[in-house]
C-alpha cells in the first residue's frame, strides 16, 4: 500500500481490513522501521561521529552540533518512509538526543526536584529516594550495554573510564551530583549506578527545624554557639543520614572574618562566607597516575594558614592529620565520619588513625580526646526522616578509656532530644572558653514545635 497521498490513517486501516489483511495497531505501525532507524543513527553517533564531540557535550556549541547531526541523520535514514510517519521521526530524534546528550532513561528522574537519589541496579530495576523513602520506578534500560553507555558518558567527561580494568568509579554530573558506578564482574546484577543528587538550593536551618523536624530551635542555637566558640566538632551517622547537610549548616555559622579551608572528595559543601578555599581530592587518571588524596589536601591545608579546616568526611589515614590540625591551633574545625553512634565514632576514629601510624592505643585515644570536643550524631529513622539523636561531649580520659558525656539524648516516644544532667559539664567547658550559655537553652523554647 502506498501511503503518500493518504490523509487519514483510519481510511488506510479500513481499506486494509476490507482487503483481508491483518490490522496493525496504530502504535505499532512502522515501529520496526523506526527501530532500525534508531539503531542505525545511534550506531553512527557512537561509531562514526568524532569521539571528542561526545566527550565535550557539556559545551553548548558542541551539544548543538551533536543535536543537529542526530536530526539530520534521522531525516536521512527516514527519507523513504511514508509521510504519515514523518512526525514520529521527530520523536525518534528527540529520544536519541536525550540518550546521547542527556542521561537516557534516568534524565526525567534527575530533573525531578522531589527525588534526592537515583539508584540503577542493572537495566531493569531503577530505584529512587523520594521524601526519605526508597521506591521502585517503572524506568528501564534496554540492556546492560545501555546502562554502560550512560556510565561511560558520565565518567568520560572527567577523563575516566569504567571497564573491566577499573570496574569501580566515582564521578560527578555537571550539576555537582555525586555518582558511583560499579560494573560486572564485581557487581553480579549488571552495571550499578548510584547518583546522590546535588541540591542546588542547600537545605537551611529553617528546613531542618520546621520542614523535616530534624532538630529544634534550641539545638540549632546550641550548634551555633558550639561553632562560634570554636569547639572541634565531629558529626557522625550512617550512610545518607544527613552528615554533609549538617556539616554545611554548621559551617555556615563560622564568622565571616575567618579563613576557612574545606577539603572534600567530591565538592558538596556550599559555604557562603567570602573567605573560603574549597579543595577537592582527585582520583588517579586512566593510567593510574595523578591521584591527590584527602590526606594530601589536609596536609596542604595546614600550610595555608587556615583559621578553620572543614573536612567533608574522614575515612582513612587523613583522620590523623585532621586530629593533628585540631590539636595545633585550628580550633573550631569540623568533620564527619560514618558511625552508628557517638561511641562507635570514637572506635572508628581509632581504627582510621591506625591506617596512618602504629601507636599504642592509649596514645591514639589521648589524641582523639584532645582533638574532638563534641560529637553530634544523626540517624535516618525508619519513616525516612533524618534526625539528630545524640549530642555528646568528649570529656577526657579515665585510665585507658575515653569518657563520653551525653548532653542530649533522643526520646523516641516524645520525638525530641532530652537534656541530661551532663549539661553542667558542657556549660563548664563553655565557661572555660569565656562563654556563658543562657539558661533558657536547656528549657523549652517558644518556637519549639
Ligand atoms: N535533616 C534532613 N532531612 C531531610 N533530608 C535530609 C536531611 N539531611 C539531609 N537530607 C537529604 O538526605 C540526602 C543525604 O544527605 P547527606 O548527603 O547530607 O548525607 P550523608 O550522611 O552525608 O551521606 P553519605 O554517607 O552518603 O555521605 C540528601 O539528599 C539530603 O538532601
Ligand atoms: Mg556525606
């Protein structure tokens, strides 16, 4: 049948039925042709087009050039199709453009402001985190290769590769979102991609108190006083419990006239003070060279005359340098560590220091004790909420052990932090630093929920 002069699809179908032929549903009409065109154009893009174009898609002029190439190619491949199919060619071109220049099937999820995390577990299972809870989406990739394509596109931008030789890669999207990719043979379910979306508008203390009920005004005021009075603070918590977010809020309380050096694996902090020097670690390049670790940066930061050092997260040997910084005139430094409680955080610090030096346990504990003043612990609760559940003072040593004094403790039933009698100890430390805490800080506040 020749479609060229036909104006109405229904008429074609009617005539076909009358002629006894099988009617192909509207959606399927010409699908095979479109599929072939899609495959051909994609093949041309990935195998014939100049590779450097694909690697520079973040540049608007390159993106435009690639888009034009795809559109032209689709029209060229589809020139013999009946006219009735032409409108569909546009959609095919858009799909290919989305896949080639954007992030394919997950682009919509990345654009959705309600989604904070996107997790691709192989081609068929894409999960997201929305309002603190994980849900399965109906988004699917064609196959493992399709997921690999997207991974390649993400990591090639920063000059890295994800293949059998380097099956685990950390990267970042152009908007700053943090990406991790791990592929077979390490992953047994196909390529896995985890994206922590970077919130362009950082969460504020107001969000913490009134929107998410992560803590109250009283606690916020206490955090403010701790930062202003130059306590060295460790924020501890599990994965995704909101450590970095709290670190960002606490860092915002550092006075504007102080020189702040921040050190991170992947720049997530968004400090607004004028005198901030953000440093970012660098993984090794494709040849395995050029790595700059957090530890290197912390050491370097010490030579930059900082008033305060803010380290995104301590995970290894850098803990030693961070504690040394805290012990040598950089009071008011802040960091986070992965741990299940404030007490557990101390044990983790101890282990991490052992990555750097062999010292007797007591010496390590003394170093921790002299370095860290306060631990703020937070958790992701079962309902998806993030909450500060403990504030403890590192009091001193008792024999070989570090004494931790809990100042605020989470009461699950009342869903609030309660003050313990140890508050006097904290008041005393503030007093030694010349600050008198107002008595109301321990009582109820008018703006408490
Ligand atoms: N108090 C909060 N209430 C609700 N959402 C929060 C809160 N704190 C952080 N978030 C959101 O939770 C996600 C994880 O936060 P964040 O990166 O601060 O956690 P993290 O503990 O540093 O995670 P990781 O262990 O992966 O470094 C982000 O999407 C962030 O916007
Ligand atoms: Mg973090």
